[in-house]
C-alpha cells in the first residue's frame, strides 16, 4: 500500500513532468530551492521574540504554514531524486541523536553533545 509520502512524491513527479521541469530539478537546484524556501520561512520570525513566535496570529500562521509546505515539498523532491527514504533516514538519525544526547546528560541544556 502506498503511504501518503509516496503518493505525494508521485504527485510531485507528475506535476514536474507535466510542466517539463525535470530538466531544472537537479539535486543541486533542489537543494538551493530548499534553502531559499527555508530562508523565506525564517523571514516570518525575523525580529520576533521567542514568546511571540510561540503564538502566531492566524494570518501569520497561515503564511508560515505555506512556507513550511514549500520546504517540505522541496525536501521531498530532493530526497526522491537522491533515492533517500526520508522516514528511514529520520528514524536512523533520531536513534543516533538519542545516543548522542542521553536524557540524564542532556535534559534542560542546549549544549552540544560534545560538551555534555
């Protein structure tokens, strides 16, 4: 059975194919586009306090939601081009982070694992 991520990857492939955009979707270009979209996401939080960033007004939240979607879609396309299973990669990275940041040492601190 196809997962929602697989269905979305298929839809993205068709979207690009229908527009003949595959010629532009090299991993380098997709990584650059991902970075640009991440910057656009960050722009919404620029100069905002931590407190304000936790309680966005509805209109701002909708704009941030669209930027998050852009970041996600480019990330998904990049992973698809490189044949990376994002869920498997995320699970693997999560396991590594759990080892690098044991609860007893990392709880309540933002220090890097090399400083714990």
